[in-house]
């Protein structure tokens, strides 16, 4: 279950970017997770809750935005989506495609109490 190590990395990134005295004020960690990133969001949420239990981040919640898989065909120029993550163009059958979205795994925002937002460009792995 690699989601547990991803949850640990999220906690570490937040701790590196939020001052120690503000950690108890973290209410939400906003993530973008691509449909083809290989992350099971329910497992990630479960692991995150287990890691933060009894810590200064215990009130934090994950706010996950799912990003659909899209690709662009470099031959026919069509943009398309499929649920399987295939990089073959469904319009012309070409494998000369570019993935536009769906592989993301990013922390995009950390929300703090008292309407304070930390919006530095945080990146998860």
C-alpha cells in the first residue's frame, strides 16, 4: 500500500512549509490527484488519518480534486479521454500522443484557521 508512504510525504511537506506554531491551525490540505496516478484515494485518506491521529495536524482534512485523464493526438490534433489510460488516439489510432492530464499528484493549497492561506507551489510525489 504505497498510499501510506504518500500520506507520510504529504505530512512532511506540510511540516516543512507551515511554521511549527501554525500546524495546529491546518484545517485542509488540497490535492490534485489524476485518475491514472495509481493512487487509491480512499486508501490515501485512511493512511493520512492514521498518521495524523494524536498529532498537531489531527484536525486537518484532505480535500481531493480528481483530475480526469486526457491526451492530445499529435497526428489528428484531437483531444480525448478514456477510462483506461491508454495513450492510443481513439480517433485515428495513432500512438503519437501527448498526455495532457490525469497523472497529477500535487498539493496545491494548505488552508489554515482564521482565513489564513498558504498557497506556495507545494508539490507531492
